[in-house]
C-alpha cells in the first residue's frame, strides 16, 4: 500500500510575509527627509566616498530601489541633498543671542558652530578639505553659501550695513581661521578644551580687527564701538589695550 503524499503547505499570504527590519510606509516628503537624515548621519561618521547607497538603505530600513526612487541621480544627488540639509542646519546656528556683550555673543555663536563640528566631524573634514571624490561645483557652491551667510551675519552683528573691502577681508579671513582651527581641533583629537578654543578665536577676531583698524577707518570705528559696548572693565578690553600698548612701544 502506497503512503499518502505529504500535504503541501499552503503558500504564505504575501501580506503576512515579514518586511525588511525597520521598514514602515511613510508619506513621500517624510520618507525623503528620513533618507537625508540617515545619509547625513553616515556622512558624519565616515568620509562621503566610503558611504554607499546600500549603506543608506540598510540604515534606513529600506531597499536600494526605494532610495533610487527618491534620488534618481544616485549617491551624488543624495550627497548633495544631505550636504544642503547640513548647510541649512549650520547656517541656522549662526543666530546671535540677544543678551551679553558683543564678544560674549560671538562666543555663543562659536559654541553652536563647534557643536555642529563635533556632531559631523568626518563629513565636516572631508567637505572643507575638498578631497572627496563626490565633490562637484554644486557641493562647493553649497559650502560657499555657508561662508557668505557667516559673513553677512558677522557684519550684521557688528552693526555694519555696507562693508568696505578691508573690513570684508577681515571677516572673511577670520572665518577661514575658524575653519582651519576646527579642522586642527579634530585632527588633534579635540585635545584642546572647546571653551578655550572658542575664547581664543574671539580674541583672534579682536586682534585681527585691531591690526586692520590701523589701515582702515571703517574697521577702527567698528572696533571702537565694539569695545565701548564691552565696557572699560572687560578682561578682553584690558587684553586688547595691553596688545596695542606693546605695539606702540
């Protein structure tokens, strides 16, 4: 007598099949923002050329085709979108607090800036050094937009509506100093306490303004107004007077 054939198990209901871990349906804009946020997090921890679409898809709990659905241009388009998002976040941290002396306010802005640098260290380094293989004219323009925003906000903080060439050069040069100091700070393993670095950069700005004021009446006027708001008992005012006194000796 032949044995009865083993029953064939029913086909699983497609709706009951397990989904990719972490996957859930999201509205279009929300899913796009999620992919950008995930990519930004990966770019913050690793140089852009070391991050692939598969990495983004896995971290987002999505599929590679889904990532392509939102970013048909592939990794380059996603990188630019993530960079633009980071640039907007960084620019938003340039907000000057209403309280405090001018240099205290500048120090507070630098505090926000360095918190961004610390959160996005690898991506920040790869971006500013210009060594990424995914760098293009568009990505460079995004970075330049951040620098121009920093220039405008700094001049506005100084109460300047129309800056002359020397004052503009002063602020642009100081922004370059901040960027260089940020990269060195990361390279040296953040050995210098960020509070000390921030105060040093504020002193750098005042000292650079003092040097520029020797050659530019507009900068001299701005510096005089800044020190007047600092007050005669400010430690920074005293340090500047010491520096200027040594220069005159």
